[in-house]
C-alpha cells in the first residue's frame, strides 16, 4: 500500500450474489492501485458471503447488515463505517474491473477535478460490446444512453467527457462530496439512485465524468432478471416492479433536483408525458407501463412533505443554476420516443436486457436504434395526414358509419326493448351500442368525438395489432415491417370509402385475433400463455365479442381461420397443435356468443334473416371478383394492384423459409386461401343467407399474409444466408420490390385527408325535402344496392336490400344491426314486389299505410362517393307508380315522394317490455363482469414469473408473451 | 417438411381461383326489365291503372271519346274513371263496378266537358282492361290505353297535308309536373323546333299540340316525345278530311324502338292502300328485312336501310310481288339500329270499306289477348287476325265476355293457326253482338289484331289487342 496515493475504499454492496461474485472480487484483487481497501456490505444475503470474500480478498472488510435493505441504504453505510478515505468506489457485486481501472479513475478525478467518475461498462461475456459509457437523461429523468447497448467497442467512445450521470455499476465518488450530499437517496431502494446522486452532484457544482480508459465488465444481474429482486420494504410486488421502481425514482429525482422556476415549466410536461404513457399503455394492453407511470405520481405525492425537505436540502447546496445543469441533459422527451417503440417492448424496464438481446445476436437488425422511432413516426405522419380532414370534421354518415346521436340516445337505444328500426319491434339491442356509449362517456360524453376516434382509430389499432403479432418473431425489421404492410393493404381505405364500419373493425381486430389463435396453438415462436386453457379461450372470446358486436361476421370467420391453420399445418405434421387453435376459436366463439346474449340468441333463432345482420351481398356483377379479392379490395375497382404487389413479399417464406418460418408461412397462406375462397363463393351468393362481408374475410387474410411477409423478413435474415446465390435471392428482391411498390401505392390514400371517404352524406342533399331532417313522425324507405343504404338492410331480391328509417334525417348507429326478423316491415317488401311485378301502380297506398312518406334509391353510396347502379327493374317500377312523385334532388339519390302519405292508419308500435329488458341487462352486465374479472384475476395468478428467458436466443419471445 | 407440395397447393388454388373468376366474375347483375310493354292486363294485380289517350268531349267534336272497360276475370271489379281536360277544368271521376266477364262503356263528355280529354282508369283488382274509342264524322278508331308511362314515346307516321290535322296529346295524370321535348323526322330530315322544347305539362294536365300549326304541309312525319322530367303518356290523333282520303285514327305511342315487329294483317285490294312506316330513332342506321307471308304463297322480302333518325315509308300498294286480294302477315326485322313500325291503311271507293287507319305493330307475341272494344252487328264488321310468328302451330280459343262467363264463340273453341301463318276470323260469322269483347287464348305466343269496319259509313279501325299476363 502506497501512502502517497489517495486512499480509495471500494464499497461493494452485495445481496445473494451468484457465481459471478468471485470474478468481481478477483477484479478488485488484481487492481494495480496502491492504496485500495475493500469494504463488502452484505445487504441481507441468506448465505453469509464472508468465506467467499475471504478466499479471494482476505484483507477485505465484510459488514453484514442485520436486515435487508436497498443498494442506496447499504452503500450509505460507508459514510459511517469508513474514515479517512479520499474516494469511495461504489461497486455492484456483478462488476469485474480491469486491473488498471481504479488507478485510471483516480487519476482522471484529479486531472479533471471531478466529483464523480465512471468507467466504460462493457458486456460481461463479450467485453468487445459496450453497455454504457456514461448516460444522459431527458428533462423527466428518463435515462438516455450515450452509446448504444451492444455497440461494438472500437474506441469510438474513448474520450473523457462530462456526462449527466454515470451508471451505478462502478462509480468513483469523492468521499467528501458523498458525505456532503448525504450519500444516495435511501428512499430509492433500487434503481435510479445513481441518476439522483449525480444530478445532485451537478447541482452542487461537482463535475461528473466518464473515463472510458477505465473499463469494467458488468453483468447487470438484477436488471436482466438473473438475480431475483429482493423482497424489500418499499419494493412493490409483481413482475413489473423494476419498471415501477424506475418510474417513481426518475420522477423523484426530477421533483427534487429542479429549481422552483424550472420545475414550474417542466412539471406540466411531465404530467402530460405520464398521461400519454398511461393512455397508450391502457389502449395497447401495456397495463404495467400505464400502472408504473401512474403509480410514480401517487408514490411521490404520498411523500410530499419528505420530498419538500429533500428539495430544500438540494436547494441549499445549489451552486449551478438549472440551465447549466440542463446542458448535459438530452433534448426532447425520451419517454415520448419510447412510446413509439420502447414502451411496447417494455424497453424502459429492459434496457440492459435489450443490450443483451443485441449481444446474443438473435435479434438481427437491432443495430439501428433510430429505426423504430423513425418508422413509427412515419406511420404516425401518414395516419395524421391521411386523416386530417376526417379528424377535423368527422366521418360523413355513409352506409354503416352512421352517427351516434346523443349519449342518452345510445344508452337509451341499448336499454330499450323496442328497436326503432323497421316499423318498431321488440328486440334485444346489440352490445355495440353499449360499447359505443361507454367510449363516448370516457371521451367526455362526446359521441361525435367517440365516433371519429372509433372510425379513424381502427387504422392505428390494426397497425399496432400487426406490430404485436410480429413481436415473437425476434426481428426488429419484421416487427417494423408489420404495421407498414398492414396499413398498405387497400382494405381499410375501401372500407372507409364505402362506409363499411364492420370491415374497419375487422381490420383493427384481425391481427389481435390472429395472435391469440397463434398463442393458443403454441407452435414456435408463439409460446402458450401461462395459465389454464379456458383463460385463453375467454380472452379470445372477449376480443371476438367486442369485434363481433360491430361486425358479427367476425365470429364465424375466426372459425374459418382456425380451419385454415389446421389445413396449413398438415404439411409440417403439426395439425394437432393447430387443432388447439381451432378449438380455441370454437371456444372463443361460444364465449363471444354468450357475451353477446341475448342479442346473439336472436341471430340464430328460427326465421331470422341472418343476412340482415351479417350484411347483404350486392348483385353478383357488382361484387369484387377474384382479381380484386386477391388484391385485398372488397369491392370492384379500387387499388387492388397494391395488394398484388404486396403478395410478392408475402410469399417469400414459402420459398426459402426454414423450420418454423416455413411452417408458419404454410399455415398463414392456408388461412389466406380459405378466406379468399370463402369471400369469392359468398360474394357469388352460393352460401345462401350466410353472406360474409368480403371485407371481414380479407381483413383476416390480410393479417395472416402480413404476418407471412414479416416471417419472410426473418427468413431473409436467417435462412437466405444458408443458400447459395440463385433464384431465392431473386425472389427476395422481387418481394422487396413488391412491398415497396405496394407501400408507395398506399401512400396515395392519404392525399385527400379522408382516405377517399365521401365528404358529404345524404342528409345534406335531402335536407330540402319537407320534413326530412326534422323528426316529423313519418318513415322513409331506402331501397337498392345494400351498400348504399344507411345501416344494414333486409333482402328484397338478390342484390337488392331495403331499410326503413324514421324521419328526421339519417338513422343512428342502431340501424347497423337491425332485428334479424323484419317483422311488420315485411309488408314493405310485399308492396315493392307487387310494384316490381307490375301488379300495382299504386304502391304509395300500402306504403302510406306503413307511414312511409319518401322512397329513396341511392345511385352512389354517398354524394360524391362511388357509384352504384340502381336496380333497373326497381327504378322502372317505382317510376310507373301513379302515386309516387319523383323529386329531383341530387344525382346521388332517386327520390320518390308518396302522394298518398298520411298517418291515419299506421299500425301501433310495440310497447316497451321494460321488465324483461331490465332482466336481460342485468344478465348481460353480470356476464361481462364475470369475464373481465376472470381475465384480470387469472392474469395476476398465472402471470409468467420474472426470471431469465428460457430461450435467451429469442428474447423477444418474452414480449410476445404479452399477446 | 417438404416445400414442393405446399407451393404446388398454393399455386393450384390460386390458379383455380383465377380461372373461375375469369369465367364467372362477369356474372349476372340486376335483372333487366323486360321489353317495355305498355298495354298489358295484369290478371293477378291488386290494382291496375290505365292511361287513356286523347279524345274530344264537346258537342260536335271530331273524335268523341268513350272508354271501353272490360273485366276478364271471375270476380267483380270496382274502379274509378277520372277524366282530365286540356283546359283549366278540374278532373272529374266516376266510379264503376264490373261484374265478372263483362264490359262497359263510359262516354267521356258526360263526365267532363272539354275540347280535348284524356282519362285514367283504376281497377281495384286484376283482369281489368281499358281501351279508348273515338268516333266522329270521319269514322271510328280504337286504341288500347297505356298501362304505364314512359320516358319516351315514338310515332312512326303522321301527316299535316292540307285537310289533315295531326294532334299530339301529352297526358300527365301523375303527381309531379313534367317537361317534354318534341322532335320530328320528315323527308327533309330530323328537326327539333325550338317551340317544341321544354313543353310544360302540369300535374293532372293534358297538353295537345296541333303539329300542323308548326310543321306545315308535310306528307309523312315521325315524331319523338322525350320526357325531360316527370312522366307522360303520349298519343297521336290524326284527322284526315282530305278528298278520297278521309278518316281518323288514334294511336298510342311506342315507348321504345325494337328490332322485331309483327303485323298480323295486310291486303292489297282495289281501293285499298297499305303502307308501312319505319322510323329509326336510334343513332345508327338499321338494315331492315320485311317478310310478307302471303296466305297463298310467299313474297320476296323487302330489303332496305333506314338511316339513323329518319323515317321511311314502304308503300305496299302496287308492289308486283304482292298479289291482289291475297292477305298476308308481316314480320319486320332490323339489324344495326332499331325501329318503330306503324301500318297505315287508306280505303276508298271502289272498296266497300272506306276510311283511314293507323296502328303500331307488336314487338312480342303473347298467349292471351283481350280486345275490349268492338262489335259484330249490322253497322259494324269486326275481324280478328291471329298471327303465329313461332315455329309451332298455335291452338287458339276465341271467347267473349258474356257477363258471368267467357264462352267460346261458336266454332272457335279450337282453331289452329299454322306456324308462321295467320288466321283471319270474321266475328259476325260466329256471333251477332254490338258490344263484343273478345279474348284470344293460344297454346303458343301469337299476335292478335282487331279490325273494325263501319258498314255503310266511313270508318276503319285497326289495332292490336291488349296482352293478358
């Protein structure tokens, strides 16, 4: 020991160390610094580490604390336990120093007059990979690495520099500074104490440096889950505790270290960021992130008084103003950037983990950290530009995208036994009304806003679902390609153009449903979620029930997808596993049917016109042909060439995918083929009343084949290198070109700001009709191509539907799901059939007896929308009626005014059956409560325990488990 | 796992879909409405409306109108006749009740007094038919009423020669106003006089246009009525007070041109002039073949071309290929464009029948025809001509509405019409009944024409019956 050298005491805090401890101790033992002592503080190990220490560092002091405590509190023991030290070297027990590290740190501390100096931290197993070289943080205290974890160390970061903070693996701290600042904040039991201490040191005027010449290997055992977190006072339970601790300590540091005026400016931003994180977390299923963000505030608010004291202490030591400290902070918001990618990966909780993921080499394409932010930003810009007009003025009421009415109207329609549709019937209300009402209530009792959000929001929701379903593929490129390709499909834009809300909902739900089915099968890389099977079925059922409430055809289509998965598994001999998916689909369908009770009962009751709910087909010549369907276009025309181009990328895994890539490629293509064939057969009317909206089928096909394209990306990364140069490379190039062309083609949809949807609705052109827009006590008859009628319609003839709406403008949302039995409205069909067959020239009279004043025959789906050829026989027969007066209003709709209209002989509307409906409502509420409670409770019980991934080679699997 | 079967399966399914789509995707759309038949009796109707052509309804009128109502069903029919005038007078209605298998005649002047009138007939049930009969010093004419309106009406012939009066009547019994444009075609070519554009026909109104006031002294003129907005029923009243060529005719317009026309009757005889008027309102020239099926042999067909928008008259009189007193039926087929075909007959001494007549041809045959108006008496001679344009001989039953039943006429319970041939039946040989409504029922589709000849006075009427469905 050289007494000339300033004494340095290495304070090693340990708790239940693993096998790595010996390496760490040898690192200290090998130091060439001449005046180094070692103090080992055992913060509550179950096994006394003293013998292990003594074997390697016989001169070390071991201090065992009588009760477990966090790192900060344990390290602070040095303040009282050590006298005369010039520096403390605060060390974790999973850090192994290079032999010259301490000497270099001390030299730099003197050379730069630094208060805190940190080394370059490299990976434990591969020291050529950098973990951290100092850190920055944004204004909210969210750490921002200055070097990308996993980056190859080529001495590119080897200059000494000031940093905002040095991570806590190894930190050389001037002892007087440590004492002056009262050490670490002992309230921060784990995580974040390094940021907080360095921040306070900066405020106090001390320099914080990184000296990369000094190097240490860091295992990050706690962060990576190799060492379970201790059950300490103040540490919350649950697998998200790490994220919770980080969030609360980051916020505490910010609240403590900012001056008063700076805090006034920053505080609203912090609140906004947290709200955004909570909202995104809730709506993306990342409840842990949402909960962590919210609980950070409650935890800190509960400590308000203590926090104020800490603030006063910090202020009393302030030597630098905030704006100087801020110079070392990162600009912008790391949290908002993380929302785009990091949040969904739980990046904040797994930053070191992600570093390891990159080190493992399993997740190819992780070497461009800005990709996710860039891709998601572009996606967001695309969605915002394409939706700009629609967000401003709301979607026009086209076909099934009808207005919500008032909040009271929504709930009133749901709780009433009498549907106002048709000629008024006693029929259970569809659950979609309740869901829409709840969303409206959540959004500030604003049904208009809710409608806009629920229509436009289907696009990002679908994109997010595509991203999520690609998570287990363990490829960032694949994950990022997923939303891009899915959004490039022509389907959602056609759905907006034609006003097909059911298709939009199917687009939003399809990738989520596909992911659940994949998880149910459990074929790699989709692991089965922990917990009992019924929980998976119930999850699927809940999603199917919600989506099926808006688009009932989704439920049988999910069964078709299950069949497709089984068929596609035959070549790989894994049909048995896929049978689990099919079983899950069946069980989910049953659950969805139960959750939609009693509305669902009516759908399968004898005599019900199921096609009224599933949707009527237009005339065969007006349906999409094979070419359009293969291009994911549910109607003739459109931009199906975009879909054709995308197919080039979707087919890639079939050509050179290996192992599970090929297996899933075959399965997903089988799903696509099943959906296409059924869509085409259904469009031709060969399935009778079981008319499947082609949009719903194409949504599932699109989701499946988008996933196939993502798997193609993985195959490109992993499998293509195993082949010699040849046709496979050509196919991969063609796939890339196809996807590129498809994506470029899809950009055109964003041009008009409405995704091609009409900007006006029929109310605007019919407002000149007497009494149309005022509730004048009469009904209106819409007849013609079902795609142009407001809401759903009953079948008059093949390709011709009719719908009766109550005067007072276009009907509300409830018209999307009329009672399957037309009831008294059948009389309308009878009258129209008489007119079409020439057996009456006075059809106005029977229509008048039903209270119908106007007959509308749309020639487009909305003013300015795509054209619909009205049925010529119908138009001719209506034109022949002596008591129907044609009224020229607008080319988009033929209007006939009933000259015999009167109200004298209207049939009485059915009276509400209040008691019966009340019982039904109670039962519905009970069912939903049971379902949600079951999912929530079992999620807690069977949540996968934290710990190292069983397959570290594919770490993204863990993220996929969130599916 | 093998890659080849999967790729093969996917390729085969995609190829099969492509082939199936190519073969089937251009499938049926909405069913197109059938030919625009405007004179059809609906036996199963819950109500049926008829729109009857123009007539005069003043004392001394040249074409005093009567509505002939017939009930060809087994139930009593009630209904209403409403007569509309061309002047400001409000329409007037009369209710009626028709026993099964019966007919009635309602004079229009007693209902409403106006220079010109038209009428609607509403039957509350099926099987009812209505025809418009006019009579005056220039003779008599019968034409079916229309069972539906149309957006276009075509008339293949008319004349505004000195002594002739051509009246176009635009009848709008519907609840909305109508605007119509008129255009003409004469030997000088097509024209659309400005004064005939945008003719306003109010709801419940009748507008009559004396074409001769504007298109002066034209021997042969075809007309088109296009309804710009609203709905109309158009008819043409021709009054000829020309020396040796007097008569009157009332024709309901043709709602659409067609490629095939049938005329069951024609004859070249001394004093009788028979002409075909071919009007091509389409935008392309029509190549026309006129086939005459003589009762005693076959005449060489006429081949001609009718330019787009023009009218051509084929004077069958004096054609050497047609023997005298050898009646014939006519089938006219057009390729390229489509036609409207009318036949005019002018009979003068030494013919025992005198007068003029005009009638539209039939575009399609039917199994049952009803001729509501007519009569076989000492003052009127009624003939029924039945033409079978098909390839199978027709077995025909000819009956009449006897009030409570429709017995077959004596000797006409079962008669045969040869395939492609015709049969002319003189009603007076089978029954003597002044108010005679005849039903022709056939085993195969045929075309039936009714000809009325006034005995001892001027007057010829030729017209098709009304189809019964």
